[in-house]
C-alpha cells in the first residue's frame, strides 16, 4: 500500500501542469536562445543579416536557386556558423541539465557537472590522444573526441564503483571519490603535458574549450547522447523532488532511492561526457544556468531541468559569440568567457551563503 501510494504521489507531481511563472521563464529562455543563435550566425568577418539567413534557409528547404554571392554566404551559414552555433547550444544544454540534476541529487546548489570526475577523465583521454601523435586521418575521424568520451566514462565508472558499498551509493562518498579520481587524473594529465611540450598548444586549446572544430559530423556525434541523457534526466525530475526530503522519507513514499541516485549520476555523466568530448572543458555553465532558472521559475526539478537546458544553450551560444568577436585577431577560448562570468557569479553565491556554510 505504501509503495503504490508513493507511485501515485510521484505521478501527481509529474502531471501537475506548468505554472504561469514557469511558462514565462521558458519564454524568456527560448527568446534568449533564438536571439543568440541569430546573432551568432549574423556576426563575423562577413556580416550576414537575419533576412539573408532566412532566404538562405528557405532556399535549402524549398530547393530554390541562389546567385553566386548568395551561394558564398550560404556556404558560410550552413557549413561554418550554423554547426558552431548548434554545437554550442548542445554543449550548453548538456552542461546545464547535468548541473541542475546533480545539484538536486547532492542537495547542494554549488554542485556542478564535473564533481564526479567527468572533466578529469575526459582531460586524460583527450590529452593522451593529442600527445601520442596519431595520424591526421584518425584526428579527422574524431579520435580526440572519442578518447575524451571514453576517459570520462571510465572515470565516472571508477567513482561510482568506489562510492558503492552494500548495494548502496553514498552521496558523500561520491563527492570524495570524485575528488580523489580527479586529483589522480589531473596528475596524469600534467605528466603528459610535461613530457610532450611540442604538442602542448593543441592540448591547452582543448582544455580551455571552444568550437573551432565544429562541423555537422561532430554535431551528429554529440546530439544522440545529449538528447537521450537529457530526456532521461527530465523524466527523473519528480524523483529528484522527492530526494529533497531525505532518503528514508523518499523510500517511504515508494521511490527506489538507490536506482534513482545511480540513474542520475550515469545520465548526468553521459551528457557531460558528450559535451566535454566535443568542446573541451567549459566551466560554470552547469552552475550559472540552473541558478538563474531556479530564481525565475522555482525549484521543481522537471521544469527546472528543461529550463536549465534552454538557458544553458542560450548562455553558451552568447559566450561563444563573444569569444570569437572580442579579439581583433583570432578567437578567445570560450572557457575564458564563461569563467569571467561564472567566477564572479560563484563568489556572489558563496557570499550569499556564508552564514549557512561551515
């Protein structure tokens, strides 16, 4: 009886319609994403007005002909700027939805997607692939992205295994194991960089994050794990709401607590690994976007996860636009831009919570 009542309680939470506050926040986030995407395609060494973008997209959809000048603009839009904008949006959505989910799991608004070793494992994989000197063909086929993804998955698997005892996953142990595995992986990354100085620039370019290698093939590789993992996390939103009580109370309401914790960690790690493998290490997106959306729409996790993904996408598309336009000659690593926003934001959060820490 208690289990069936708990299932009904979870179902009631999930079926509750979105509030006007949630819909308003969603409208703001979608508008911000659309405007950032239009600006991201429009601004560059060759300006392309929104009307020209619409004409180019219409010609591709309807099969109409373009003149020679429009064909040049179409190549810039379709083959260069759109893949970059779409990949930035996917990466931002993945990091933000993972951050919101892990903040709910740890019941700590200062948690981010890299806590369980994803970034450290990905760094080892990517730097290893960049420093061993593979053939150009393998790099073109995505060897760096694959190595980063495998490294992230292995690191999270190790962290999860270390945190389980007696069939239970301890949340404090997850944090401690994540710190330990990240420290070891960081040492391995430093070793690889120290002894492969001739390839250090390429490795640091990846570590600082960016979308210079974006193309439709990379977008396709990234999209499936991000979409599947994000849908899974959104489906777990009501369960995350129950976990805000405590594990015993959530179990008493019929929640399979251990299965839920494990699913959240694995799905959040999946989307984060996909994002990191495609774009490198980009900090603070998974911290900033969930906080802003929680302020706009409240703490219900199903809505928060959806809103965070849209807000994270908008934030990273805008950050990438700044990264490639702030300097007159060359791109600034997008991780530098997000850190310049996220660092002060994080310090403000710490300042606001100083009375509740310790």
